[in-house]
């Protein structure tokens, strides 16, 4: 029996022309896949048709992996792969398994001796770091910042301390509708000469990637409401 492959398929990170950020080779990869693990089936179907309009969506079997997926369901997702059928794993945005729950599938694939192949595509985290001018040789992604005010302030102070002590760029994010509150907390908490990079709509028409000292951000705060952002201290 042939060995199956799990392809990690990148997605768009902004509303932009697909050919400008997704390599052509990925269009050829998806046309032959009949099994996909995705965060949202409806969005995945739309994305696949955008990737290659020749793909027969109705012939594809989708498995949904998100916050509603039960743990005991996940173990069955790769049953067809164990029979030799190739799979695709798609995140809602960017690269699978980077700030994304797909790693549980990849871990399972390794356990079942299924080959894992990552495909090249955009990542808001890495593109923001590249363009920030901050340390790209020593950095940490901290995921989502705490929601509760006191916990959030403590976390911001800790990230600033780590950035100084370890000379390490600290990358984090928040839910888009809380971004303006987060920016206010960052400005009021961080030292005036600390550098902060704010990045949103990366690869899109309104791409914004700017690094400034906190005292400079105080003079000119951008409106970040409902804009998926990456922050780097």
C-alpha cells in the first residue's frame, strides 16, 4: 500500500490577489486531493475554488477542526490517510500550525507514519517580524494577550522585561475588536523609549507595518478597531 502524505496548505492573510502571495505549485497540489482538514468548511470550499476553479468541490470530503471539535473525533480524521489517501490541512489564514490548532493533526500524522509536507505561503507573524526592524535572530511568539486588565498589564510589563533582558523580540496579538484597548494599554504601560511595531493588512492594499518608540505612538495613534494586527515589542 502506498504511503500517504499530509500537505500543509497556506491560505491568504488579507483580501488580495491570490497569485501575488500563493505559489502556483499549490494550485497543482490541491487538484488531486480528495480529503481536507479545515477550520471552516464553507470558507475552505471558497478558498479551494479560488485556488483552482477546476477543482471538483463536491467530490471532496472535509473534516472540520476548530474549537467545537471533540477530542475523540480527531483520532479518526486520518483514517483515509492510513489507507494511502493524501490529505490537505488548511488554516483559516496563513500557515497551518502557526498560531493555529492544526499541530494536533500533524502530531497524529507523525504517530501514524504519514509523511508531512509543508508548502510555502504567507505568515503575518513572520512577515511582520521581517519588516519590523526588530531582532529577527532571537524572538518569541506569545499568542493572545490576556483579556483581564490587571493580567494584561502584568503580561505587557513581563514582555518588555524579557525583550530587554534577553534581547528578544516579543510578538503577540489580540482579538481585532480589542486592538484599540490593547494599544492604549501598551502606550500607558511601556517605557517611553521602547520600540513597538504595529502591523495589519499585510500583503493587502492597505498594508501597514510601522515601528516607532512609544512616545511617538502617543502623538499619533492609528485606529486598529476590527483590524487583525500583529504587535512586536
